[in-house]
C-alpha cells in the first residue's frame, strides 16, 4: 500500500508539471497569444525539426528495467537502437516557408500587366529580368511561371546508450541506487524543400533562366533554396546521472539529470531548411523522471502498468547567422538592395543584406510520454501517447545593423543629387514602388533602419507535437543477466504548421552485464 501511495503522489506531481508546462506558466512563451495560436505561421526562414534521438518512447522501452535493475558482475547495461524516421507530405508545412495561405506561388514579370494584382513575386526581384523603372523595358519582361514547395526530411540513426551503477564504487550509501550513463546517437539527416516549378514561359536569355535557377543563384550567399541537404554526425552527446527511489513489483520511480554537449552541427545559413543533427549547436542542461505503477493486484502471471516519463532540457543561447525580412514585407529578403555609395543599378541580393549575426535563445525542449505497459514474460506490449514541444525562439542582434547604408533598389537610371543609386522604399516582393524623392522631387536614398528588421521572421516558432506509439518487446530474464529485443513505431503530428509530421520505426537490443 505504501508503494502505491508513493507512486500515485509522483504521478500527480508529474501531471501537474506537465499541465504547467503546456497550459500554464509557459503559455505566453510556448504559444504566444492563445487566441492566435491556431493561426498558421508563414514566411519563415528557419524551422526546428525533431531529432530521431530525442524520443522518450524510443529510448525507454524496457530499458528502464535494465536501467534500474542491473545484473551481472559489472552492474552495467547497454542498448543499441536502429531507427528510421520520415516526414509525411503536408501542404500546411510548406506554408510555414511560403506566403500566408498559399502553396502555389506565381512569379510574373512586369510586362504581364494582368498579373499585377495577383502575382506573388515580381520576377525582376529574383533576377528573372532586369530591375528597371523604364516603362518600355518593363513591358518587355513577360516571364511567367509558378512554383511550390514540399518540405521533406529523412532521418536514420544508430543510438547507443550505456549505464553503470555506482553501488560498490563509492562507500557512501547515497550512491547505492545511483547510476551514471552516456547516450551517443549517430544520425544521418537529409532535408529537401523539393521546389517544383510549373507553367514556365518566356524564359530570359541570360542570367537565371527559370525559378529553380533563380532561387539558387551563386551570388546569393544566404538562404538559397537548393536540392537535398544532408549531414552525418554524432548528434548531441549526453551524460546522465540518476537515482532509483523505487523499483519493485513493476513500480518504478527514478530521477536523472543530464548535460548535452553540442557535438552535432549548426544550421548553415547559406540554405533554407538546412539539415541539422542535434540541438543546432546549443549546450543543454536537463532532467527527467520515470514513473510506473501496476494497475492489477495479482502480478504473478501478468502486469498492466501505467507509466509516465517526462524530460525537459534548457538550451543555452549561442550565436548564429539568420536571414530575416523587413517588417510587414514577407519575402523581402529575396528583393534587391543598393548601398548609399553604390552607382546606379549596382544592386545587392537582399539575402546578403538581411542576413545578420544574432544571439539565439531557444529556451526549452520538453518531451512527455505516457501510456500502458502489459507484461507477461517473455513479452511486453506498450502503447502510449506523447507530447513534444518547444517555445518560440527569440533573436537579438549581435551587433548593431548598419543604418543609413542599405535601401531597397528602385531600378531608376537617374542618380540622386549625390550621384548614387536612389531607392524605392515602399516596394514589396510583389511590386516595384515609385522612386523615393526629396522635397524638390529629386531621386533620393531612403535607408533601412535597424527597427525595420523583423527578427522573428528568422526564428523558429513554437510548436506542440502529439504522437502515438506502440511497441513489443521480447524479454530474457536470467539469473545473472537480462536482455531484450524491442520493435516499435510512432506517428507524430504537430498541432499547427510549425513542425513536420513524422512517422518512424525502430528496433533495438539491450542487455545487462
């Protein structure tokens, strides 16, 4: 009865913590304004994707029995996991990177006057034709085409975990139920935005000839839309210290702390939707709890147990380069800009101007897994419901933006009074506005200010993923050694379009020794 009471209290504590994380104190950080949470995110240049190595349901199946009940002379346990994860096609995921509520994007030159109000991108901005205010030259550009994105990700991993009991290592009784461990995941991550163009006509004779070439121009130093991006890395290396407070008759109560070293890679700002293994270069500290209580009284032939696992990691900030838009001007990063000292028509790709060095604050990542385990040796079946989430990133400029240096290109062949290129500050990615003029109606230069930068357009947005999983384990319970084989699968769905929809399968082997 005492064991039941202890476990029940712990379950209530875990439930309370989960409620606070996802519905209470973190609500403002994780979801922002709750009335706007269901609104889709659009026109972003960076997304956090979930690592195949960051899944409690994959890591903990039967491993907890090895973890808290090691047998063998070394009082150690190890498991190796082979996992495969693939994202599912989802139109709303593409809209995270594209314009609001749009999957098919129209790119049209200025000569297509019937498209002036309906186009999404003026072709000249991305190099499909010459940017100019000359009506005759503008009328000559009749390029027209469309494109869409279908972001997909594939992850494969070999995940190794080792734990060692501290009893016998130290004489202090505190360590009798304590352990240390290491988790080393080697992962392959492949991302592809799968840009697909269609109905392309009137291609330019020089420069980029179509949309695919235009979005991957060599002159663009950042945020290019290329083909597949892949990386093979030792994903974030974790060291853990834990303690078992209860492990008896299918009752489990354990706690651990962890430190995660960023052995994976950081996103390459040169490409949109680059492949990242791990936590994007962030050092992390965290902790977790494992709890389980049996629901049936007679455990002699089988046990039906309720389990709850919860892990939270706090990621320290680091420095990265992110590409942002101007406030109120989605995709303005793909427009053309001029410097205040440049000659007329000497334009600069917008991605080269609007990619800035920032401090990235990702805050926390939380993983929750709960469900039922049915054990009847030598088989254990598990079915569960999982939640994974993170709050919105916040970006802060590492250095002040050089104000009075850059402005939106106008394509005007008449220089300012000072002899430099004039601007068209009211332009958007869809249109070319009239040339900026001074009080005497002379072409003038209007610069971009630091306050014009929409830093959040380059930040990952908050997400809450819900997942169901199922697995089956084949057990070997020995006098001096336990072992298992576990096979499982999960389906992971984001609450809105700020993360990928994933399916995964895994097989793993574990033993004590």
